[in-house]
C-alpha cells in the first residue's frame, strides 16, 4: 500500500474547498446557492453572499479543507500501515 503525502492532500483539499466556497458565495450574489451560503455562514464567521464575504468564506474553506485533508491522509496512512504489517 502506498502512503499519502499529508501536506499535499491537505493543500489540495484546502484549495478545492476554498474554490467551492468562493464560487458558491459569488453565485449566491445572483441567486444561485443561497441556501448553501446560509448554512455555511452559520459555521464560517463572516461568510456572506457578497464579494468580500465570499473571500472570507474561501479563507475559512481553505482552513477547513486543509484540516480535513490532513486528517484523511493521516488516518489512511495508519490503516495502510496496519494492512501492510498484516500481510508480512
């Protein structure tokens, strides 16, 4: 089993979630995805359907996605190590 690079997955998921939050925030300025922004605004302080609010949501999204990516890679590496040790 291969190991995942924790930093790489953290940055990749951070960037991906950041872009999703950015486009959802900007889209909600025109009436698309307003409910998503409303729900995520209850978690991300300052996330609003405005230009600057979407940038704030993107920053929160990067932090949230990076933490989630690091946790996923860390858990995966532990499980992969246990399966490799079980084979030997």
